[in-house]
């Protein structure tokens, strides 16, 4: 089973920036989609951004133009650059991967807290 390790979460003031990283190990089959989801207290987990192996990115409307997802295929790593953070971005952020067989794995989550 693939293992994902996330880093980069923390506390930031509104308007600030953070960059999340997630590195996958124990990869047997090539990774297709990598991405980030988030879950705020009392809310369902929602997709934030995804990126294909070829670099095609998709964003939720709530983060478009503020967040940028990228990946390094050689390092099996996905990044999420978060700018102009808002209080409502406060959540636990989870890294997600799906390999070419359609198998998915999740990270343990990293807390992002934006103070207003």
C-alpha cells in the first residue's frame, strides 16, 4: 500500500500564504491523479485541486485563482501553493493519489488554520 506524508500546514493570518507538500512512497504502479481535499469542522470532505500526470489541473471554484497545484513526477510529490488565504480555508487538508489501476490512497491530513 502506498504511503503518503504531508507537510507544510500551520497557522497563518488571513491574506497570507502556505505551501503544502505530499510525497508518496511504496509506489508500485505509476501515479495518475494526485490532489488535495479538505475537511472543515462539521462539513464534508471536498476536493480542492487535482492534477493529472500530464499536468492538467482542476480547482474548486472557492480556491481558483488563489491556489496552485503542481507535481514532480520523479519525486512522486504533489504541492499546493495557497495564497490570499481566507478564514474559510481553515480545514484539515488531505493529500490524495490514484494510480493507473484506479487504486487510491490518502494522507493522514495536515491542519491549516487561518486567523481572521
